[in-house]
C-alpha cells in the first residue's frame, strides 16, 4: 500500500465537561463507520454513543456509510436534552407572564 492509499481523520466527541479527540489512519476507501470503529478501538471508552449517535463531518450531518476525505473531522453528536427553540419559547412566555404580573 502506498501513502496515497491511506488517509487521516479526526474523530471527536464532546460533553459539557470534556472534548475527546482520536486521530485515526484509515484506508483511502474507509467510511465514517470505519473511522468510528478505529477511534473506538483507540479510546477503550463505553461512555461514547458509538453506535446510536448521529454523526457529521465538519458540522454537516452524514451517514456512517459516507466516505470522509483526508483530514476530515468526524463528529459524534450528543442528543439534545430539549429543543433549544422550545426552551426559548418557554422563556419568552415566562417573561411575558412576569411583565403582565408586574403591571397589575
């Protein structure tokens, strides 16, 4: 295998407390799923949602079958605890209710 038959990618996963990074070397035709498997072997961690989490490349959602390019950053996404738009709507409702109470 020549050097051009290999590629390097970065697999990342972040929690509120930490950001984990794994540099993986893969065959040129390797998929996102292959990169995750290589990172999982390096990490030895069970607290990362390797199999069920959504994934993306540089912030763009992708499938595990997609083939990343040399140097791509493969991101493992955590599920949101709540919808940010719904949290904002609720905050606005509470602020309006408080404003009406203050007037009356």
